[in-house]
C-alpha cells in the first residue's frame, strides 16, 4: 500500500481569507437550531473515530455474511488511522490557530480541541470512514456519505473549525480512503468456490459451505491464513457426553442467547470505547484511531484464520454428531471446530488487555464467558471453544508484537 504520510496537504488560507472565513462561521452560528445543536453534540462525543465505529458495527451484521467476513471495520479504521496521522503531521507543520483565537467574540458551543485547527480531524475521519463504508455497503452509500458531511459541517457550526479546515480535511480523508479501498479490492473476496460437498458422515455437512473462500483471503498482518491453524480435533464422543449431561438453567440460557445475538464487533468495540472514555483517551485522536485499528485488524485476520481451520477439518456440529440432540437455537451453516466466537473474543480480549492492562483479566473473563455460551447453546463442543480461545490468544499476540507495538500505518 502507498504510505498515506506522503500525501501533501496544502497550506491553510492566508490572513485575509481567514477573516472572510470567520465571517462565514458567524453566519453558520446564526443559523443554529435545535437539530444542528444535537448534531454538534452527537459528533463531538468521544474521539473522531468513536461514532464511526458505532455506525460501522451496526452495518456489519451476520445477515450480510459475505461483507462481514471481509471485516469492513478493519479497512475503515486503517483509513481513519492513516488519515489522522497525515492530518496531525499537517496540523503541527502549519500550526493554524482555532477560530476563537483569531476572534475572541466567536464563542464555541463545545470545548475546543487543544490541537491546531488545520486540517479538521473530524472531517478527515468522516471522509475516510464514510468513503470506505460506502464502498463496502453501496446500498447505503448515499446515507453514509450524508452522515459524513453532517459530521464535518458540525464542526463549523460548533465554532471550532474554519470552512477550509473542513474542506481540506475532507479531501485528505477521501484520498486516504481511495488508497485503502484499492487494497481492499485485492483482498481475495472475489474468489468463487468450485468444490463439491463431501459425503463423510463423520464431518460437518450442509447445503453450502458458507465462508469457505474466506480461508484464502489475504491477511493484513499474518503471514498466511493457516499460520495459527490448530491440530486436528479429536473424536467428539467425550465432548458429546458432556454436552448431553449438561443441565441448562436460566443463567446458561441467558448467556447463550445474549452472546448469540451479538456479532462480537459490537461488544468488543463498545468495550474499547468505554475504556477510552474512562481514561480520557478520547481527547487523543491518534491514540484512539490506533487502538480501534489494531483491534479490527485482529478481527480481520482472525476471520481468515477461523475459516481456514474450520474448512481444514470440517469439524462436525453436536446436532450432526448425535441426531437425538437438540441445540437451544439454530446452528450456524459452517463447521464447528474451532469456535469462531471463542477465537475472535480471545483475540479481542488479548488486544484490549495489551492496551488496557489493568483490565486484562476482566477481558479474559468475558472471552471465556462468550466461549462457554456456545456450549450452553448446544452448538459447540468444549473442544471447539478451548481450541478457539488458545488460537485467538496466539493470533492476537502475534499481531500485537508485529503491529500494536508500533504506529500502525498502512504501507
């Protein structure tokens, strides 16, 4: 990938043009109403990347599993991260003051960031995020881009950015997004499966092997999709007995249904955001962009590794191993070994534990709870879950060692 740091950001307008922009800001402020004030507060919450991660995980659902496996949030956050890095380089190169520093009569309606004004960090983020998401979700492209423009304009209405901060910030975000999208187009997701379903009764079998081509997607950090492939599963007779002997109760059903209704992206992203708020990291846009990026790059590569292992072994599901067994809810249409929920949750917990070490044990507990919930629901053997937890931890540690311990810039 091209280095976004090589993108040239033009110098901000001169003093004369700046005075004209101050007048334009005052005109915007005069037009503020309750709707605009709500938009200002909405987009000002958290770091510039906060709302976009919230929007993205609501778009990335199991209903569109093909898009889900491509991990759009990884690509979006890489674009945000690189655009933010380029913006910060320009900010401290040009050192443009905020509007109220030019005109004390111009009172911002929110707390102004302590960073230089040009280019606008929210506009850079909005353009990068909206452009990438519009690529992955073309059916919602218009509304996504409209939200992006709203986010950018809210900063002018708030009185904390010049129009040129916003305009040039948007252009920068678009440029970075274009670089990232070109790489996303080469992720291997256009490959079609041309195999045939086996007839081995000891293996998982379905109408179609959903997600099988994801095993050949191009990883972002891992060397290969099978780098952390676990050994072949054992016979599941002991696991099956444990599952049939397990006595479901209210709490086990609750946990099974709770985690089943989550994509994982939502839970772990919200947990990351919460820690950023608690530690006031939301005031540091580059730091937040970096954390979100490492988390979702890990999810991206975990999805590849999970599907690689699943279709390396075609691990049978409990209801197929013993046709008298009935799970709590419908079983996903792909092999069971290893558990995707367990692997992804362990990977996320390991990444968040690296960034927020004081809460590392709590994150591990939640990952174990997620893994156990799949046993409670009757759709996974304990071997699936334990293997997934171990695999996710190893995979995430590799990504931490190779990406999290340095600034993550798409190259």
